[in-house]
C-alpha cells in the first residue's frame, strides 16, 4: 500500500536523534535524503531557486565569475551552485550526502558545476586556499555546536588569497541560543551561529567586510545573518 510521504521536517528528529546518539553528526543527512528517494518523507532542502539573500548580494556587488573559482558548501540539490556557475565561476559544489549529489546531478543534467560527495570536516588537501568565492548557507548551523569552530575553520580554509566568503544563516534568539544536543533522539537542530561565532569567522587571515542581519524575503518576522569576509591578497 502506497503511503503519502511524511513532511521531512516532521521526520527530521527521528533521523537526527539516533545519529547523534551514535556519535555521528552527519550520517543522518544521507539517510534523510535516501528516505525521500524511497518516498517515505518529502525531499529536504530541495528549493528550486537560489537563496534570495545570495541573489541580492550578487546583484548589489555586481558579482562576476569569469576566470574565477567558487565552491558551494553543503550544496544539497544545487540551486545555489547553479546560480553561481551562471555568473561565470568555475564551480565545485559538495555535500556529505552522496544521495544529495546524485539528485543534484539528476536535477541539472546539463550542468557545468562539478558536484562531489565530500565532508567539510575532511576536505581534500588541494582545496586549501583554492576558491575565489566560498558560499556557505545554513550548513554550519546544521552541525552540533561542538563542531562549529572546526567546521568554520574548514570553511575559511577554502578561501583563496583575495577570495571572499559568504555565510548566510539563521539569527538565534540572543536570549536563549540553542546549544542543546540531546542524546535521547529528541529534536535539536538547527544550531544557529551566535554573534560571537559570526565574528570569529574573521580569523586565520580573513577580515569581516560586512555582517548584517536582514529580513528573510517571503518569511515575515524571520531574519538571517548575511556575513561577508575577505582574505587579503598576499604580495
Ligand atoms: C541544512 S542543509 C542546507 C542545504 C543548502 N545549503 C540550503 O541552503 O538549502 C545542510 C546540507 O549540508 C550537508 N552537510 C551537512 N554536513 C556536511 C559536511 N560535514 N560536509 C558537507 N556537507 C554537509 C547536508 O547533507 C545538507 O545537504
């Protein structure tokens, strides 16, 4: 008997909880995407269009990518990567979920993006300081707080000399930021980056260019960090 897929946001806890309880902070992503492929849940993180705050920033800065490289971290099904590639960047997009990467390739059969399955926490050595533009949208916040500093360092490490890092994510309730990581299978994610974490991204040679909290288009009452960093060119 065919059943309607469960809304993935309703099912998320049942994937996340056991994964965290087993000490595995990332394995649940692929299991959630695989469940969507099987029709058990709706497809997570499957927006068709690039993030509106990415599009807005690209337009404001007249972003052009010809002759430049970009990487999209935690790319899911590729909407942001396709947008960046459309601006002319030679674009790599990676995700820890092999299923997400298969889906991204299927969704964009004529793509110029190189979609790869890779773990931000264990990136290839040749990616060190390799990308003129690094785009990170709500992936750091999908990792438990005790991994934020390590994951943020890995994101910074991707930024080339004279390169730019763009981070977009939820703004936490400053009174009570989420730091809970229950090991009993109950809900926890996401763990939005705190102001201190956003500020601390400006290290290891990166400077903050602009740190804004902006209203989320189409989501009244919600706001997002949009933070831009730059690694000055080495002479
Ligand atoms: C919250 S979703 C966001 C997806 C997309 N960036 C967006 O804005 O819709 C986080 C994505 O990052 C991926 N991810 C989580 N941890 C990762 C890691 N350590 N390395 C690479 N990708 C990761 C997940 O599989 C998932 O596709």
